């Protein structure tokens, strides 16, 4: 690994291992192959990151937002997506320019106690993400096949074996499976939008931010949940690592080209994620808010009411199919992020299936307890709560990322220009401020 280079003079490298060493530089990039051929070689990591922006946790917050407030929170979905585009650009640039993923970079830069603290927070975020995947997949199995939630939750533990099999078949196979499931979800929601017939003018109006989002506590709670569900902490660690699977030239020109093509891949993929998130909220608004079903706040109620409200027979089935595809996609990327975080922060390398089993058990136990004690309503509320937890963890990934990519000593010629420095700090401060307000509001209401 050419990790020791002039662009990394600011790092204190305690661990010289490659990120995701088994697949590092495993995908060939054509030399002089033209724009589209080169872009094709870089396509994939962006879609894997986009998965985190359309996981089952997003569904819960988007459905609640659309049912209660119509299209008024669409602006939050759009702004969150723009935040995501910027932050994922910083993450991929860090990985390409320095050869370090975000977890390794934190380990190199911070003291051991700080690194361990950041690692624990990252693990909490991954557990919250996995909790959303477990609940979302279990709900989808219940809706499609009538399986009890408790049985569906237990079945999700079996995807450890599937993931282990896929990881042995090459990184691009996983990328293709992820891409196929994403386009399945896009197709499902394209149909849902056609049959729900939303008012286009109202939808466009919803993309304009409004002050009531801040002044209305209920709206603010869901808005922060949308932010936490959209901009996900584990995605920053994931993206900074998986871009290094491309075998680009480890010199300034090679890195410059890699950053360009990886940014295109990421931006296009995240706009796909925006379409899906916006479609969920628009569907909830069109089907429920304007039909008098404003109290619909969970996935099960949404599925049950879609067909009778819209007057079609396939809406509910396609909704559940898309949910199951979303949960399985998130399983693949969440596991990989967990591996990156554990190896990067504490240099602990364990077999992927062991890592997956531990993470999944941490998610299954609270999901099972809530499912047994409180049923569908409790699991739906736990799903929304998991997204708020993610939002609270987000600052601890964003601030180091902004600090590192702003640093000339660490990034060399690839350090952020002044306008991106200002913009990235503005985003970081806004995220911290919103989360601080949420925490204060929650504590003061106890």
C-alpha cells in the first residue's frame, strides 16, 4: 500500500493495513478508456452508499411526515439529500486522497481514549441502523407472508450465511445485487406515484423550506428523524473505504481522476435515493394526509390502507416488496460498515460472519422484546426512535470528516477549497444545533 505519501504528512499512522484489505484495489480502472468506460468502472460504491439513504428507517419517518403534514416536509428530504451529497463527497475524497478510511483516519489523529469513544459511538449508530433493518425486514415478511413479527425478526439472523457466501464471490457481485434491488425499489415507487396521483403544484411547493418546521415541535421531531435517517453516520465510514476498491493510479493525477468519477457516481446515486425518499413521503401525503388518515404513522397501517384508499390491488404488495428489498440491501452495506469501523478504530479483525452475528444479535434482542411486549405499534415507534439515535450520533462522524478534509497537512493538494470549507462547517454546525435542540427538548419534557 502506498499509504505513506506526501499528501499524508499530517497523519500519525499506527496501522498501515489497507481498508477492506481483501478487496482493496480489486476493481480495474481502464487507462485511457474514455469518459463513459471509466465512469462505468467507478460505478457501484455510490449505489451502495445510497442504500443507507433509503433503508427501512427512512420509511418510518417519511410515512409519519407525509401522513401528518402532507408535502410540507419535502424540503427537509431535499436539504438532507444535499447535505448527503456534500458529506459523501468529503468521505470519498478522504479515502482516495489519503488511502485511509474515516475510522483509520480518526485512529491516526486522535488519542486512544478519544478513538475508543468515537468507535463506541459508531457502533451505537450501526446497531441503530441494524435495528431498523431487522424491524423493516420483519414487517415486510409479515405483510407479504403473514409471518408473526417475532418469527420475522428471528429469520433476519439467517442473512449472515447469505452475506458470507456473497463476500466470497467478489466485491462487484455485491454491487450488482445492490443495484438490482435499488432499481426494483425505484420501479415499485414509480408505480405507487402513478396510482396515487399527487398534486404536482403542491409537491413543488413542499420543496420550499418553511419556518414552521422549526417552530412546530412535532414537525421538528420528524424533521430531525428524517435528517438522521437520510444522512447516516456509518455511510461516511463506508464510502471512505469502498472507493479504495478501485485500482486507480496512486499519484496526484490518478487521485484527481478517481475523485472526479467517484463524485459523479455518488451524486447520481444519491439523487436516486432522493427520488425514493421523496416518493415515500409524497405517497403518504397523497394517500393518507389528504384522505383524512393523518394518524397513519407506521408501515403496517400504510400497507393496509394503500389498496382501499388508492382503489388498486397491487399498491400494497409492491410497497411490501420494496420494503423487503430495502431491508436486505441495508443488511449488506451495514455489515460492511461494521467491519470497516471495527478494523479502522481498534485494529480488530474478525471473520465477517462473526462480526455480522454480533451486530445482528444486538439488534434482534431489543426488537424481540418490543415485539413481544408491544406488538406492531411498539416496533414502529422503535423504528422512528432508531433514526433519532442515528441523528444524535451524526455529529461525531461529521466533525472529524470536515476537520480532516479541510486540512492541507493531511490532504495535500486535495484539501477542501475555501467555499467547501465554509459550506461543510455550516452543515456541521446546523446538524449539531438541530440535534442539541432535540436533546434539550427531550430532556426538558421529562
